[in-house]
C-alpha cells in the first residue's frame, strides 16, 4: 500500500523559497504514475500546483508556473516542491499525492498534509 | 482552463436523507470527473472516479452520474460519518487540473 509523507519547514519568510519533500513508501516513483502537489489555504478550497512524470515531464499550474519547480529523487523515492518569492498568500496546507498517468487524472493516494505559514 | 462550479456551497440534512451535490464544468469533459470527501484536518479521500465508478471501499450509498458538463454526487441515505466537504475535480486535461469550490455537508 502506497504511503506519502510531506516534510519541510512550517514557517517561511516572505520573499524566500518554500521547499517541501514528499517521501513515498510502498511504491517506486519510477514505476509510473504522476506525482503531484496540491495546496489548500486555511478555510479555502483545493488548488493544484503541479505534477511530475519521471524526471523529464513536469506540468505546472499557469498561475504559479513562474515560481514553481517540482523534481524527483528516485534514489530516495522522494519528490520535491520549491516555490520561490513567497508571500502571505502562499500560506496553506500543502499535500503531495499520487496521480493517475492516464485519464481520468485523479489523485488516488495523498499525504497527510503539512501547514506552511509565510510570515516574518 | 476548465472552470468547475459546485452547488450548493453548503447543505444541512438529517440522517437518512438523500443529499445531492452538483458540479458543472465550463467545457465538455466527457466522463472525466472525480469526487473527493474531505474531513476537517484530513487529506481528501477519493470517492468516485470517471463520473460514476465507486472507489474500492467506498459505501454504496455514494453514487455519481453525469457526462459532458453536468455531474451529480448523491448520498442516498445520509449517515453521521458523511459530514465534511465534498469536492469535484475535472480529470480530463492539464495543466491545470481544477477543483470545484466545495460543498460542506452538515448533519442536522
């Protein structure tokens, strides 16, 4: 059974870079599926950030594309999110998830989520 | 981008009631629509994929229907554990993948 776990700082200063890692167990991230990040500001809805498929296919939300990088670390079975130039609007619970690699593109397994607060 | 619009934004119903939530896509997404349930402080949980296919382990009181632009999630007999917020998501194309705004279900 696949399990995902987010890790990283819970507090980031404005204008700095948010960095999170998702550690996957029970499934090899090299074996197919997209791997993705979703966020949820406190009290609000879900926003897709982006997906990665192997190391050469990344897809980002156009609203965040200029600030987002998602990468894979197959040796440690992890994938990562970097979001640069953060502001208070980036305060959210960040989830990592496994994503189907063909239609329908849904998130079938999720991490528990990690709250990242942007504040000085 | 494909916009997803859910209604109502909230519903309060009694145990045993039938609850219906609708989701409308801004363009034709065939049957590529999924539904999630989210409880407070928890990650969303997949309920239904491909508009009407029940995820393994999900009670049969949950059902989905629709195609094209209009979709429905129905809880046939509401149970106390069904409280939470329900989200639809278009699963047809990305970027971006998009979610509806959510429907909060409360038990009277």
